[in-house]
């Protein structure tokens, strides 16, 4: 990234952003977190990377989530060309855990595989800490870096209160009023160039624990967030949480998304799915089209899919925490060739552990190497 040095230093909580606390270079095999058995098709919690700030990262999940019903998979696979308003190439942020490892381990026998198959790919940048005084500068560090290279950054605001419903990914803003103010400051850093915003993983699909009133309040805050983001930068593309193809049925998910503002062009450009999960791209394409059809709204609404770890599909037993046998999925691109599918993104950086093969959210070289060695890259 080509950006002012002061902004680079300030870049914050991010998927793949360099951690700057003393223990970031942990042993290759850190002691696994205590995780109980996961039910089949349980949704995977988003686990953000450690922050570049001195504030410790939020604790990550130590328990699986409740079982969610799987939708039927009868969506069409028809392919048609679709032109989106986002063009060009995605931005690779230069301060990431994987790049830090690659720079420091040139002699490691896994170096070439990890460097070429993971470190060279653009990935999303997460902002997972509630730090309102610094969030504008940290977002601007990323967006200005992308603008300087003429490339499109992907940013992930992840600070909604109660963000994973069960409280396993603790943290976020202390309340919705505070969150609304934080989003205002986040939006102030978006600049004027093209940027993709993956708005609050878990925030819509994972709301069954909320009362009807609390759910309505959250959805109102998310709708407001979309409007604020797009007003601050009309070239920003804002996508809302659709879970994934093994979770909520499309009609149920669409009903929630509609309440959260995802069908309004003033706040939304569509939906995202499969963040931190493993479902195949084909399943996600079909599912996302069905959600979009049920959602309604303008014809221009599309979807982006996290393909970072779905090369071999989801494990048959529904395991969600660093399951064995997974692999890299399709490389990030803004040219999918699929109708209504705007991009394939790496939202979860491959090699950052869910908490079983390494400390939650930290880069684990053995896990990264396994993913890079076994991924089909075309699921």
C-alpha cells in the first residue's frame, strides 16, 4: 500500500492486518482453545484478526452456535454476464499477519507455498475494535492505500453490539447509540474511491437470540449504517449479511435482510455469504440468487461470496473450528462471470485460526500450509 506513513502505522483491526502486541509471533502450533462439539451445519462465527493497536483482541468463540435449519438447494445455475459498478482489481493490504510471517521466515520449507498461494492474494481488512477516536484514520489508511494504486479495498466493520448473538466473539460497541456514532466515524474514512464494505458479519443471519424489539432496533441501526456509508462515499458498495447456504432458508433470510435495509438502494448494493465458512461456491451462488429473488429491491442488487477456504466444500460432520481437509477456494476477483455475483472475496484470511489449530484470529503457518496444499481453487 502506498499511503502516508502515519496512516499505515494507524491501520487497525483487520483480517490479515499485522498484530502489534508482543506475542504475535506465537509458536506454530499454539494450544487449542477449548471447543465443544459442533452440531451438523452449525454456522461458523466470524473471528476477526488481532488488531494492530495495543488493545488486545476480543475473545473468540469457545462454543459452537445453535443448529440452524439448512435451506433447500434448488436455485438456478444459469450463467449470464453482469456488469457492476465496481471494476478493476482488488487491493492487497501490505500489513498482514501472513505477510509478516513470509518476510520473517524465508528459510521455512513452507514459505514458497504460503507466499505464492496466500500472501499474494488480496484480502479483506477487518475493524473489530470499538475505538471511535482512531477508526477514521485506520479506515482511511486502507482506502487511501487502495486509491493510490487504483485498486479496490474490502473493509469489514464488525462492532455491532451482541455481534454473534451467543456472545462468543465478545466485543463491539457498548450500545446501538454508540455503534451509530462509530459508524459515522468509520464512514468518514472511506474516501471517495471505490471500496467494498462487508457490513457486520453475523449481524442479520445470527439474530434468533434477540427479542423482536431488540431485533428491530438492530435492523434499524444496520439500515442507518448502510445509508451513512453510501452517503459518505457514493462509490462505496455495501453488502449485508446473508449467512450461508447451510444456514437459514432463503425466504427467512430475505425477510430479515429487508428489515435491515438490504433491499434499499440508499443503503445497500446487495448481500454477502459464506464469511469464515466452507460451503462451495456453486452452492453459495445458487443460494445467494434465491435470497436476492426473495429480497426484492432493484435489479442491480448483487452478492459477494467469501471463497477463502471453500475449495473442498464444507465438512460432512458440520465441524466449524479449523476443520481438517479444507482448502483454498477461488482467488479473489471482481470478474466472476456469474449473473448477480459481483465478486469472490477472501474475507477470512486463510491460515488465521478459528481457535483449534492456533490461537483464535492468529496466523498459524501449519494450518495455512494445509489449506494452500489441498485447495482445489475452483469449488
